[in-house]
């Protein structure tokens, strides 16, 4: 692969890879690292792709694998997060208007286990069918269906609980 093709692929797939990495890790810095590593793997990949769908599936699989590898690492398990307030004020030009203690849908999704976040992201944000997700993640289609169902249940429960708290 030449650099020109890599630049084209980065322009085409960067947002998708980053969003998937972010949904798996819940941290933008880790997502940026995984995104960069994913495109390095693409650049080093020696075989030709049969089409854009094959390349997209490759990028998704590499992103998910790198996210899992990071979460298994001793470094990841032993680190501590900085206060979220530090990250909220990184870009002084952006004004974040949020009510105190109120979560966004993204925060609810990030609170899910990584195995649920991946299927939610691929199904709802990338419009993959359960069969495509199963093939991409190399898991049975019934597992994808179960994970989607459980993730929806968790999201429904959490959102309902928050509404009850604020509607009193």
C-alpha cells in the first residue's frame, strides 16, 4: 500500500474507526492510540482487499482486537483515571452545557461492558446486521442477538431510573 492510498483510507474510515475505538475503551486518548495503531496495521497489511467492504471489515476487526488487547494489558487494568472535569475543559472554545448529574445517551452506552458497546456501535451507528456483526467479531449470530438484547435492557433500565430520579 502506498502513502496516497493510506491517506485516502484515513479520510474515508477515520471517524468510523475512532468512534468504534472510543465506544470500546470509553476514553478518547486510548481511542486515538488505537485508531493510529489500526491504520499502521492497515499500512503494513500486505494482501489485497477484495473490496471496500472487506477493507472496512478488516479495520473493524483490528480496532476491536486492539481495544480488547489494551483492556487485557496490566497497564490498562492498573491505571487510574483523572477526574472527568479535567477532560471536560480541554477545549476552551467549546462550551459544554450539561445539567449536573444528568447523563447523555453516549455516557449510558459507555457505561456498558465493552462486549455490549461493540455490538451497539456496529448495529446502530454503522448499520451492520446481526449476521455482519457476527462475521466481523467472529462470534455466533445468536450471541450478537443476545448481547444487543441485554445492552438494550441495561440502557432502558438506566435511563428509566434516571428519569424517575429527576421527575420526582
